[in-house]
C-alpha cells in the first residue's frame, strides 16, 4: 500500500434494530452533527481521502454536506456484507477507485483522528489489510439460551476489531465477490479477507472507539466526545 491517496466507505444503511429507536442511529445528532457527517469530517482531516462512498438505505433522505464535492451516495443492501459489496462495485464501475480503501462504520463517532493517521502510516508496509483494534481485558463466558454459563474462553491473543479498517482495493473486492457468490455473511472485512487466506494485521488503538449499538452506549459516547 504505497499509494498516498485513499478512498473511504462510510457504512450508514443499517436499520438499527438493536438500538430500538424509530430513527436509525446514524441520523442521531451529537453536538449538532449526525453520525454520518461526523465520520466524514474525521476521516477528511487526514487530507488523504480522494473519494467518499457513503452507503445509505434506499429510502434515506440524507444529503451530503455541500462543502464536499467528493461524496458519492450508494444504496445499501439488506445486510452489511451486501452494503460493502455495493460500495466496492460502485467504485469499480465508476472507474474512480484508489488503490487502497478505508471501511468505516458511521456508528463509531468516537474514533480518534490520531488512530486514523496511525492506520494510514502503517499501511505503507501492508500489502493486504490492516485494522484498528484493542486486546480483550474482560473474562469471557459462553452462555446457553437460559443465560447460564456453559464454558470459559481464554482471552489470550484475542482482540476486538474496530473500524476503520484499511485494505488493498482489488484484494478486498475479490474477497467480497467470492463471499457474495457463495452467499456467505461476514461481520467485517477482516473475516471476508481471511476466507481467501489474506493476512490482516491489527494495531492497538484507543479503547474509546466504541460502537453505538444499544441505547446505553449513547450516554458513554456523548461523554467521550464532549471530553475531546
């Protein structure tokens, strides 16, 4: 990944079913800005982004901020996997894609700009992909349907993976084309890449890069963002 310019995919097409709100979480505002625009602004601060591909629901009324001329809106799919593939395919068909691409969830507004820059700095020596993450520190338990603990899981060498994640565009597109053809659903791009035996590294980032998933997360996110 020697190219100094990157594209970025912002995933914002989810239904927010676990968030349990009439308004999808990506349109919630923190400090007068919705989560989509927060993601765009933060990644833009790197000054290394050529194009943004913002993936939204087909019924969305979202409009990109007028100050940006490099934002392309892409219709999302029924799943995260299909939404990422739609964005990659859109970029390829438009023939405007850069060599490397960032994938980021709009639901992670607390990502530290320093971590984004560290991700891009590490990309110079990575041929496939690299991700932000943080080592697991809590004890892990597997439970059954009655919430009874059935086994203990050793946390040695276990990491939580965050976004943004950065990949070689052509290899990521190959990985997603493969899983789409095989009708496989993945949780993130690392899983997609691993299915084609591509190695992806993780660099330790801020533990504060939490994802807005449940209502309680919003309180924590607001506290974190107001401290910055």
